[in-house]
């Protein structure tokens, strides 16, 4: 009989946190298997929930700083202080889509606040930062962040260029600061898109940030120009690196302006949790996210979890809110089965209202099946 569970979901964005999902699953499992041994591991792939996930696994405390939002308004952005002079942050806390609401404007949205947040942590003695770069509202190649760190940008005529996405096409020379904060930054990146081109940052994600067809062309050309300016001024090639297009090119900016690295966010967190060792004493894994589809195979939590479960020969079931196109692709990576919890057609308000009960009922059905199967 199945008794030993690992619960490792992502947040169900806009409806339930990963912690809430774990609690629902645990309650139902214990109802059916009172002596079950359960390990809860709320996950994140670099977006929403990353700070809380790391704090729950590694310990530490919350911190916050007054920084600029995408349009320069001062907000309080939270991050986590971890042991050993480390910190964990989500770029979305100061440059994320939820902050702009209906005012989506990727030509003017800036990552300046990300740089301010990094400086705040550095002044607190932090030397090593885990930075989640999912959920961005920006498409500026990280030049806003770089400006906050002291970088300056110039046109071919030597004139200063304001560090906004709309001006990327005009940048010819980049001047580094005399002293850059000595931070080692590892970006938790949940996509592998290049910086520009048909599968790059702009054409893949630009429309959801508010770009129309004319903006798309300008922004993509700007990112291509930035790659050339970075190579010319800093002797660093970024355009060919998988993930350089993450967060509107912030992936490239982290490499170019911080000397940082890009790593699949789910792998960072699974390693921190000692997931491979935990699997040695596990019968089954539950994972999930709000919607599972073909994109889930590209760095998302359920597939990252399933790959490791497959290697350990442990069944892995995904309990999700909804299922989209290209589901078949995720089975190739180790998922045993995928189930959706939404019971009826509804608008988002209806889904949000019923999501917890829907998930409880789905989990109950799966436990009934597992009990009669095993």
C-alpha cells in the first residue's frame, strides 16, 4: 500500500499558493491513509512563490526595501534573507505583470527596481543572490537594472540614452560603473528562449505584456541591437545563450551586467531540498500547476519534478487546474498521469471561488483510485 508521499506543486497562479495546494492534498491523503508519511515541498520555477519556497526549505527571514515599480513609483518589495549571506528574490516583486494592472506598456516598463533591490541586499551584507525572473512586465534587456547599478548608455554620437526599452535601438556604447557590487547572482530561469528573433523574448512574450505588432518589431530590433552593443562594449556574447530572452531579455542582462548565471529554477530548488535523496524513501509524488500544456516541458515545476521521479522509478502524478494543448509532451519526461480539477466551464472569478473545493474533490477521487489499485 502506498504510504510515503512527496507533495511538490507550483503555485496555481492567481488562485492558490503552493503551500495551500500542499495542505489540501495532505488533508485528503490523511483522510484515506491516516498513517501516511508526507513530505511537503512547495515549489517555484523562478516566478511567484520562490521566496517563500526557499525560506520554508532553507530557513531565513523576510526582508523588504522601497524600490521603483515598472513605471518609477516607489513600492515596498519583499525578498528573503537566507543563511550564509545569501538572499532569494523575485524580479516580479518590483517589475512584474501584476504591478502594472491594465497599464501594460513594455516600451516604458523598467527593471530599475530590480537593481535597487539587489543593492539593498548587498548593503545588508548579502554576497550570493538567487533571483527568480518569471512573471515580468518588462522587455528592456535589463538596462533599467543596470542603470540602478551605475551603468550608463550612449548613442553612436556619444549622447546619453535614457535606459528604457523604447530606446534600446539607439544604444551604441555601454559604460560600466567604476565599482560594481560584488554579488554572485544565479537567475532561476524557467524558459530557454534566445534573446531575439521568432522564438526570442519579444515575439514569444511581448503580446502578453501589452505589445502590438509595431511594438514587437521595435522591441525585437532593440534587443538585437543590445546584443551587439554588449559584445562591442563589454566583450560578452549573450544572444546565443538559452534563456537570455527570459523576462524580456533580463536573462541576457544578468549575464552581461552582473556576470551572473542562468539555471532552471526548478532544479535549483530541488537541489536545495535534497529531492533526490528524499525520493529514495518515497512511494509516490504529487505535483501540479495551474495549467499544464506543452510549455510545461520547458522548465516548469511538474516536469522538473517528474524527471527526477522517473530516474528514481517513483510514480509521479500531476494534479492541475486545467489542461491545455500539447499535453502528450509532458508524459515523455516522466509524468505517470495528469488530472484537471476544474469541474465546469466558468470565468476566472468562478474558478477562483471554487478552486479549493475542486482540488479537494479531485484529490479525493485519486486517493480512492490509488487505494483500490494498490
